[in-house]
């Protein structure tokens, strides 16, 4: 029994974070079922599907999208003795009406509201695809607000999982507040990565940094790395938000305020999209001598999460 524990732990993690094809592959391995046997059990439930399609799904060559395919996924959960909707939600977010577009992604919300053309141009200069082959499964982010109410720096310790072979870098994005001078923004790398090329766009207040790994990840591999954006050049900041394009994983955000500039109130901020109303706002209390507030999200849902504050 003890020999199966690591495999069970890996399966549980993949069911939380995805991607779908790795979660399915892990479940098939854990149950020890051949695809022909799975096909037979699905047929007993009135689901007709080819072995080739099942093989493509577990390889990541195709994703179930049509209604009949999604019904097959729900039946797969029964066959593989998985929790209800555990595979289905990796394709369709809670409350969603259809499969998520493309691969999982997690980028700063500031990049999502940045001028699209400017961001695409910077990515093109780095020859970096929008989908870098990685999705975040854990992220601890610390933001420091200075005495002029400006964002001084943000530090990230990030855990990612590759959803394709050969990934050896991550592209981090920073967009400063109004008045930010990207030429003054500095990027520092922490553990398990080194700085590659950096591109800036003054008009869009954007800095894009290539973080290089010392190894090439295979699909399913995880990697832990850290980096810091030092800014301080922009005007007053009133919130820090991050967007998530996939379900699963843990996010911890901590904001620290300078003693010379303390907000009168802080709150957790959440919304399903940039144009949606903000929901589930909750008051946060500054704690400790370092004047910090934080939020912890154990199972991130697609959307936007962060902390906002008022100066008066």
C-alpha cells in the first residue's frame, strides 16, 4: 500500500491543477486499466468512444470539447473511481459553459489589461509564444508599497508544471502604475533561474523578462524558481491584482506597507473577469510591526484575485 502513496499524491495534485491530459494519464496508470478495458466499461454506460480518441486525450494531442465528449469525460470519472467533476472541471471551469480555450496560463492581471499590441510586440521580440508550455500550481507573491504610496517591488516564488516537453524558460511580465518609467525597473532572479533578455515599452509601462532554467522540463515536470521586479518609479498604487486562466493551485499574496504610508482600510478583491463586478470582497486587517495584509487561496478559480486598499 505504501508503494502507491506517491502515485496517489501525484494524481491528487494533477486533479487540482491539471492539465487534463496528465491528470487522465495518471488516473489510468493508478487504476491499471488498459484503454480497451476503459472503452468496454464506457460502452456499458452507453458511451461509445474509440481507443484512438482516448489515447489522443491522454497524450494531449486532442482535448474533449464536444458535448458528447464531455459526457464521456464524466463517465470516465466513474470508471476511474475519481471524484465527480474532477476531470470535467479541468476542461470546463465552475459556472462555465464550454471548454477553456487553449492551454492553461497564469499571468499578471496587469498584463491582461495592458495594450494588447504592445505586449504582443514584446513577446515577438523574444520569440516567445503566448503559451509558454507552463502553468502555475503554486505562487507566493510579496508586494512592497513605499513611503510615497508607490509599488516599490514585487517578489515571486513560483511553482510551475510543464504541459509539453522541452520547456526551459518562463516569461514574466510587469506593468507599472501611471507614471512608471520602465527604464528604471530592474529584474533580479532568485533560485533556479537566471535572467535572459529583457524588453521594455515606455508607452504601455511594460517590462517583459525572460527567466531561463538550467534544465529542460518534460511534460508533467515541476520547477520552483524566484524573481523580483524592482520599480518605485510610478505614482500611488491602490491595489494589486493577479489574473488566473485555469483552476487549481495555491496562491498567496502578501502586501507590506511603509510605516510612513499606511492605508485606512484593506480588502480582498475577486472577480470572474476584468469586466465583471467584484464579488466576495472581505475586509483585511494590517498585522504585525511590518504592517502587512495577505490572502491565501487554496484552490484558485479562473478569474482575478488580489488586494485593494484606500488611502483616505
